[in-house]
C-alpha cells in the first residue's frame, strides 16, 4: 500500500519543479505569495497546452461562441513570451485588458475580474511570473473569423461590459465575506463560467452565478437557491468540494474538475471558508420543478434498459455511484439542471473526475457516443433525471443530436452522428428484461 504522506510529498515535489522559485532571499516571501495567487487565479490551466504540457507556454485552445482563441505564452522567453515586459505592462494586461503594444485583449482573458486585484497582489504575482523558466513558443492567439478578429471592436465591448477598478470592501459584511468576494469575483473569476452572458458575451450581472452554458458544458447555478442552486449545501460541503473535488453525490469533472485540480485544492482553509461564506449569501431564484415522469412512460422503460446495460455497473442500480469517485444521481442538482449540456457532454465524450491531493484516484468515464443512439442516450438521461426521487424535464433525441454537433465542431472525443462512422453495430436491447415490464 502506498503511504499517503509519501504520495503527497511526491506530488508536492512535482509541483515545485513545475513552479520553481528562483528569487533571492529578500523576495522569497513575495514570490511564494505570488505563486499562491497564480494558483488561485488558475493561470496554469489556461496558459498550458495539454498536448505538450509546457507550463505557462500557451497554445491552449479556448472555444468561445465567436470562434477559437489560443492562450498566450507567459513564460519569461523574451521573443515569444513576456520576458521583455515591465511590471507596468504586465499589470495593464492583467487588470485592464491592454497588451504590450496597446492592443485590446479578448475577455477570454478574464481581466474584467482581475481588475479587482490589489496593487500588492499584482506585484507579488509579477515577481512569481519572473521566476518561470523561459519556453520558446510563438503563439498566434487570435484565431477568430471575420469580423470578430478585429480587435478594435473590443472598444465597444469594453464600453458595454467592462468597469475598471479595484475591489472595495462592503462595510456591511464580515471580513470573511469580503475576502470570499475578493477571491470569487477577482482571482477565481467564478462569474466567467457560472454567470449567464449577454449577446456580446459579457456578464448579466443581475443574474450573477445563476448558471451558464460554456464550451459544451453547463456551469450550474451556485447561488443559495434550494431548487436550482446549492442552497441545501452546508458551508463545509462547499469547502470539501473545492478542496477534494467531491462531496456527497457530486464528483467534479470537465472545466470544474480542472479548476479544482489546478486552483482551488491549493487554497488555504481560511480562504475556502471565506468563499463558502460569500456564496452562502448570494441570493438565488427559486423555481417550481416539473413533476417526475411515471415509471410507465415508454421513455422510462427504454431508459432503464439502457441504464442497466451501460451505467449501473459503475453508478449502481440505485444510482448512488461510489463516494468520492463516481457521481451519484439522487438529488444531484447538477444532473437535474434545466440545461442538459453537462450530462449529455459526459455521456457522449466521456470524462474524468478531478485528481487532488486528498482524492488522487480520479475515476474516468468512457464515451458512449459510438455505442448508443441519440434516442437511447436521451432515454437514459431522462431515466436518470426522473428516478430515485428525482424530477426534471425529459431529454429529447434532438438535444442529443445538437450536442453531438457541438462536440464534433469542437473536436472533443469520438462523437459520430452516423452508425456507419463507428464501425460498430447498434446494441440490441429488445431482449432486455426492462424492455418487457
């Protein structure tokens, strides 16, 4: 059996090699703070291309509603990175969205959130970035089609969506609440995924954290709504989830799994407590939930057959999954969300749970796009969303087909829309007991 302390020490050693601290003794504490801030801001996740895994060297493709952007190289390479930048140029890019040559940065770089960062934090972050090993990697970030590739249009975007300024404490709130707000609204930029967007891709601030679709996933409502959000969670539940990647029936995967792996698992307990304090106070909107589909519904019959054949071995016949490893379905608000992107994305393309120091196992789920038809996937998702006390709207084959198209466009996993592409035969469920109640 592997000793847990040895495993954590080994992982810490790997992280140290990835994020080396090279500054002199006089700056060591500031650099260490900067390293912590870089993790809190999740810089490495976006600026590291998983194809070559060169930390901070850029080239990671961000799929926006307007086209593809490649993240920039922010290592200390002088020719292709930020090695020749001044601290003032770095600060302006991070907090104002203006590049070294005066060009407007696209808001896929979350400067509308980072503008809230204090001068001290930006200074420490800069000192840490100065320690990053140079990597020569020239990236052409702007891959957008016309007219979105015209950066001058961002002047209009900023007038409509961007307000420059540092975070100001709300004196009516506690110190912990304000720290949580600074982290959530600034460094962690939670709004980037969880807040609905307007037609220009800016935040709908009146609907903050009420859930949004992004890159083929649905970032769920994280307000204190009991019917749509995480209002039923205790603050300790959110702390555990952000630290370990799982709590109760919830196992983080997709973009949230990446955020936990690269960012939130490294936060200090006090900062996690502050974030939980903040979100427990974010007002949500309650909603009337649809009635659960009866077991006699034909879609439920077919869904049960598909579930027992393809899902029950891991998620169990009672839908409860495996604690800390495999998602459970009963009362899982992410599974029951009104927008079905995440459940369909995972069934079609597969996924993997977050891997953290506390939970290093990160179970993976295979893709079922090649073996299940749109109708079968729709039925299985409908069954999951309406069994074990769950009640949610049915999933249609048309919604599955639309998600296939989205994933094909993004080239995420094997998602053929025609059985002839897969080289496999449709599974025959006609003899399955659940098809003959």
